[in-house]
C-alpha cells in the first residue's frame, strides 16, 4: 500500500531537483554555451546513479520487509 506513496515522493523529488538541472544544461548545449561532453557526463551520471539506486534497493529489500513485518506485529 505504501508503494504509491514512495513512488509519488520519488517522482516529486525527480521533478524538483533533477529535471530542472537537466533542462538547463540541455538548453545551454543547444545554444552552444556548453559542450556536448558536459551533457554526456550528466547522462552518464544519471545512469550510474539509477543503477546504484537499484542495487541499494535490492540490498535493502529483505531487511526492510522484515522491519515492516515487525512493525505490523506491533499493531493490535
């Protein structure tokens, strides 16, 4: 049930912090104020960060599930 909440917060965070920076850099590259290399570095960083996030999520999956089960047992 918390999947929607978590995904919603992730999308809001992405829209507030990441997307504007990517849009600004894309506009600078299109105007010639920045190099294509800087855009490639940004895309590479985004890919690596998503990969690291996926790996961390897989590592934390079982401990988080056990914690949620423990909390559910405390609820009368």
